[in-house]
């Protein structure tokens, strides 16, 4: 609860304080109305001017403060949901890629769709909780004014009842946490349905096994834990109601036999206790919502994404000197990067890598599957942060303070290329004409048109999608290009066009180009060929027509 309040105050301190204050005013006015009505009934002075004025004033104050509180809550709930999603996306964008790959997409989607909503719902119930607590406290004060001995009993019994209900709720929170954990697995299965639909449609046994062994089994587990959690919450609320009626019975039937209490006092206690049933029931219900929100907050934090911190990408980053839009000199000294599988039984180590890339160099990276080619490309692009070693950009060391600017020098097309419908981040009035020329260059002008920076379609074959992604890379016009098996889905004609024209053109424009490839027929195009095996550079060969490249560090074999 304390952690949740701290989080809420961090999100919108002023609005929360105003909402809480108006809720307290509304709660006090509500309890004062009951006290005033009881006073009028007991003294038979309902026609007294001060009672009428007081009652009228409270009748105005209560709805006004309640409306103000409710409107603030509506605004706060929408603001919290918006802010949470925006900040979560920003933090995802600033979280290291390796960490995001470890979290996996289904957990992130569950956090965005489910946890944010539950957390926002829990956060916006906090002012309502203060309203109901104010009502209860106001009624307790009035009960003390009526008869102090019974107030002492009330002050002991009500917190004891709430504490007992909370003990029951803790079991419900445990079941809810298990249900939330199971929901991650359900999201993973849902994603598998979408991405693996062709495999499932083609194989009946696999389809049935998926439904019975995976999806339905997980769904039943999720349903079972949710039913248990809600059953516990209902039982806890019923226990609270039972304790309340037991207390009322003790006051009405037992207390008069032990101590002398007037009928007026007992009537007042019965009236106030009857009124208290609603706010106490609401409090127990809100505590369950807050408990769910606490589970959601812990789940978000378990992703390793700091919702309280500032997004790295929105900070002013220091610039790396000496690039001026030209291809940089890249140096890697003893660079390593390692990661382990989810079961922690197997892993992979890249490096140590010692490599020097001169500006404008065309480099092919070759090796078997799993040799570390893509990992090396991600390290080069600054997407993976080295565990050891140094990366230099034009002799300037790359570190956490300038890595964002370092990445701005790369355009990378990986094998799992993604297309945006809009040419985001590019000036629309400047790119439409260039884009049209590039579409012809890439032989896509008969399929795709561009208007105001929007692509007419991205519903294309894999090879065409990769060509369209290359269009974006062209328009970015960055100093360094990385192609990860880009030509694998191209037909023989365009594959030849890629190696013998596109790459040569990029090199002629002074671009540094890294190409991960298995197309040995085109190795002669490269200035240098780097071979990887199990994360290690086993050889480097330099085209004999580029002897000046032999000045770079690392093992070099002229061919």
C-alpha cells in the first residue's frame, strides 16, 4: 500500500492531493449528515433553525465535493493509464535489447494490456478509499460523542475486523499472483496461434495437441486460480459483514445488560452502524483492488523496466566528435558479449573480438549457423552492450553516455525485418520524390506508391518486404549499413543486383557496409571477409585490390 501510494504521488502529486482532500470533505459531510439527522431525531428539534441550516449546508457540500472528487478520479484514471503506457513504452525503448529479448514479447504485451489496467484501477481507488475512511472516522468521532465507553470497543473491533479480512485477502492475493503468472503463458500460446497458424492448420494432431496439452491446460489453470482468488475475496468480504453484524448485536443485546445505556444512545449507535455497513464494505472491496494493483506493480518491476526512472532516449546525449555524417573508423578491442538460455543450462560467448574497420570498407561476415554473426552485428550497431572490452568511434570510446548517438550512425536490416506503414522519423516533403526514385531502383514501383510519407501497402512477399525495408535505409542515408542475410529471400536476378550494384553504389558513396551472407559466389565483391566460428574470429581475408586495409588491427591474410 505504501509503495503504491508513493508511486501514485510520483505520477500526479497535485491531482492526487486535491482528489484526496475533496474525498475527505465529502466523507466528513456524509458522516456529519447522519450525525445531524440522529441529533434532530433524538432532541425532537428538527424545526430548529440551526439544524435546518446545518442540514441544508451539508446537503449542498456533500454532492459538490463528491462530484469534484469523482471528476478528478475520472481525469486521474485516464491520465494514469495514458502516462503509464507512454512511460512503459519509453522505458522499453530505452531498455537494452538483450534484456528485452530475455523478457520476451508475450510478457511485455501482458504488461501493457493487463497490468497497466489493473494498476491504474488500483491507483484511482486510493482517493475513494480516503473518502470511505473519512466517513468511518467521522462516524466513530460521533459515536464517541454519544457514549465514550462504546467508542473504545468500536475502535478496537473495527480495525480488528479489517485486519482479519486482510489476512483472508492475502491468500487471495497469492492465487491472483499465480493467475497472473499463468496469464503470461496464455499470452505466449495466443502469440503462437497467430505466428504458427499455418503449421497448426496443416497438422491435425499438432493442432489438437496444442489445444489440449497447452492452451486448454493453461486456460484451466488460469481459470482455477482466478476462481480461487475471487472466492477468497468474496469470503473475506462476507467475513467482514458477519463481524459487523456480530458487533452490532453485541451493542444492542449484550451491552445494555452489562452497563447502563440509554435508549437514545443505543438508537444512535444502531443508526450509525447501519450507515457504516456501506463504507466498510467498500473499504474491504477497495483493499482487494489495491492488492491486485500491488501484484501488477511487482510484475511490472519484475520485468526489469524502471517505471520510476527517466527514459534514456529523451535525455540530451553527448555527441561523438568527428563524424560529420561521414563513415567513421570503428575499432573493437577485446569486446565480448555473453548470454545464457532460459533454462540456464546453455549459453553463448562472442569474443573476445579485436577488429578495426576503416571508413568506407565493405565487409562480409561469414560462418555457420549459430557462429555469432548476428550477435556480432548487434554489438557493432550498439544494440548489444559489451560485457568487456572497448569500442572506439573515430578514436573516441563509446560508453553509456554516448551509445545512443553512436547508434544513430547505423542503418540495420536484420533477418526479422519489420516495416512501418509510414516513413517515420523522416521529413515527408523531402522524401516523397527520393522514395519514388528508389522504388524504381528496387523494382517496387509497380507494387507500392508513397504519398505524404505513407506507403500504400506493406502486404508483400518476404523478398519484396526486405526491398521495401532497404528503401527506408536508403532514405536514412547513414554512414554505416548492416545487412543480415538480406539477400536470402531474393530471386537470383535481384540477388545479383544487390551484390554487384547496390553494395557497390553504397561503397562509392563512402558508406561502411557489413553484410552477413552465405553467398560465396559474390565474395569477390567484399573488401574484407571475416569468418566466425563459435563466437570467435577464425580468419580475416582482405581483397588484394585494397592493400591499404592491412593497416587495421587483427589477423589479416591477403588473398
